[in-house]
C-alpha cells in the first residue's frame, strides 16, 4: 500500500496531473487526501475542489458560492487548471456573474418585466466586467474560448427581450413587436437565424379588424385568429377600402378577434359534447338490445339440445 507513504505534496501534484487527464473524480480524492495530510498551498486544494464541483453542475448557485468563498481565502494570483491559466480574481468575477445570471434565469416568466430587466442588467455587467476576455469556466469545461463576456451579454439580451416581448404581447402587442425585433437583432449578432423572433415580431405587429364584431385587434395568434371561410368576390370587394383588413391577403380566411373566436369555439365544443353524449347513449342502448338478443338465442339453443 504505497499510498500510505505518500506525502501531501506528492498527492497534490498527482491531483493536478489527474486534472490534466480530466480524471476529476481522482483529482477530488487526491486534493482531499493532500489537505488531510496538511498540504494545502495557499488554500488551493479547496479552490480546485470547488472548481470541479462547479463543472459537475453549471446551474447550481451553491457551487459558485462555495468557489467564491474559497477564492476569497487564497492569495494565489495566477493559477492553472489543466491547460487553462487564469487570475483568481477573474474567476471570482465569473462566479459573481454566474450567480446573478442563474438567479435571474430562475425568476418566473410571469414576472417578465422584472426578469427581462434583471437579465439586461446582468448582461451589462458581463460587458463591463469581462468584455472581450473569454470565460475561463467555459474554457476549462467546454474546451473552447468562444464564450466571452460580450458574447454572454448578447445571449442574455436576446433572451431578455424575447421574455419582454412574449410578456408584453398580452397588454401591448405593438411594444411586444418592438421587443421581439430587438431580440431578433441580438440573435443575428450571435450568428443565429433569429427566425422565431422575427416571425413573432411580425405576428405581434400584425393588425386586423374582426369580421364578426368589427373591433380592431393587434397580434396575430394572440389577440386575433384567421378562420377558414368561403369569401366570394362580392364580399372581398367590400373590404377594398379598409385600411385594416378583416380578411387574409389570399381571401381564404376571415380574421376574428379572440373574444369572438373563443365564444364560437367554446359554444361549438358544447354542441359537439351534446351530440357526442347522445351518440354514446344510443350506442349503449343498441349494445344492450344486442346482448339481450344474444342471451335469448343462447337460451333457445340450449333448450333445443336437450
Ligand atoms: Zn370580434
């Protein structure tokens, strides 16, 4: 059992080697053993241990709190984790921002105004406190240097404006369309298509007049719906001078505001339910009649056999 004779310093070195091999479970064990043998240079054993735990669950706020606390207990400046070198103070900044980001992301989307604004605030901090520098935890655990403070800020802003757009559409579709447009711009800067945001922005901005009640409505799919209908040219012509049309461009659907739409579909559900229940009752009566006939047939057959 050679392990018994290993000194703390050797265990510590073996732990660093294990990190180099990405054998993090072995590294955890060896750091703890080194610390138990009294070897913990500048409190780094626990720093490394808590970095590994953060890597195991990047969405756990407690992991970042532990790492932050351990970073406050070390005087080490630059340290290495595998091939990645970084300032411990930069890592502390990343932890603080990660905590803020996770807490903002965990807010309910019903609280969209606060959630959106909070995400925008966190984005601002990523820009000012990390900027063009890359995120070290991403380099360590994802093996790339693509994620920078500025890129993370774009991601957060895209998300924030999308949340604001989807929230505001209930009360103010015009404003919601503008927020979705901003979310689209951020997605584009990230190199994404932004198709979903663009489509929603266009839908939110679209206006219609309800064919049934004549009320204006903004926000297709939210505050008004297109319903398939037969619209003869005589009716199409009547809408020629309408600025806000009650029919679709291809004249195959009428636009109906959500209150009219839901009133019709609720009533039609009720009517269908009555028919359905009536049909079901008829079927059960028929089944009972057939069962009775089968029973009487069986009875007469058994009588004939005697
Ligand atoms: Zn209506």
